[in-house]
C-alpha cells in the first residue's frame, strides 16, 4: 500500500541534544513538507522540498534542518538551537505544491 | 498575521443534525481550498476541496461552500455521526504564496449520540 511513514511515533530527547525524525513516502510524490502542531493550534510549516536536493524554509525554520537526498525520504533534525521543541511533528507529501497533501501519522517529540 | 482563520475552536452537535464549520481567509489570491479531518495523535486526512472557480462541491455527506466576495468557506456535514468527532482544519493555497498550504487553527467537532 502506498503511503507516508513517520518514525518513531514517540520520541524523548534531553535538552541540548539533536534528534532526527524520519519521514518516508512511496507515493512517488515530488513535494514533501514538515509541519509542527502545538496544542490548540493549527499546522505551521517548518520546511518544504519540491524536488530532490532542494528545500526551502517555511514559517518557523529556526532551530531545524532537513535534507532531501532521495525522492522518498525527507528527514527533519531538531537541533539544540530550537528553543521549544516539544510538539507534534507531521510530515506530508503531494504530487506538487498546492494540492492535496497526504500526511503521516506524526511524531510526538518531548524534551525532558 | 493569520491568513486563514477558524474562529470557532469547538462545536457540539447532536447526531443526525447538520454540522457547519466555518473558515475565513484574508488573502484574495488564494484560489484552492481544502478541508482536513484529524483525530488525536494522528495525521490529518484530506476530506474535500474546492477551486475558486466553483462555489460548491459535494462528496457524500460533506459539502463545501465558497463565498469569494466574503472570503469565507464552510463545511457542511449532513447527517452528523459520532465518528465525525474530530478536529477539522481548513487550508488554502494560491500562487502568490508559492502554492503552499496555509492552515487555519482548527475546530473541534463533537457529535453527541
């Protein structure tokens, strides 16, 4: 079955550590995205990528980094520079920008 | 500055009745609108969309209405079912925003049996 997979589902991190969230899709989509959701809030765009080896900052990119070495994969690294990293992180993909995006199940990151 | 707003954080309706979820936007360049449904601890799932060349799109129990002059769209669910209880997000995109999806803050719908 085609889909988008995020791992792990739950992640705990100590303050000062970097952590990488995985996102893989087998939908053959060109565009991939990372969003962050905080309690009671909407989805805010962290980074997006339209094509392999290209990515752009979204609205809240500070403290995050990404790579897009393969079409199927778009990992997100939450660095120690991110001041408030505890949140629910969602990865998505679409055939191209602006149309229906398919979301993964999300990763809940908690800094302890 | 929020370009897409869902002013009602929550809505409660009785099973079998109509649910109406509202969304307002400020960017007149938005030309494609979507609704997503989200259960707790899961990713959003796409429900229905509408292009700015239309004012209505229907899919089963779900209908989206677009009023471009008022910059307002709404999602109607008829009849509402307990399984519809979730958070609903509206989203919009347009060429001047790089065709990126801009999401509203969400409305939590509770359908009571």
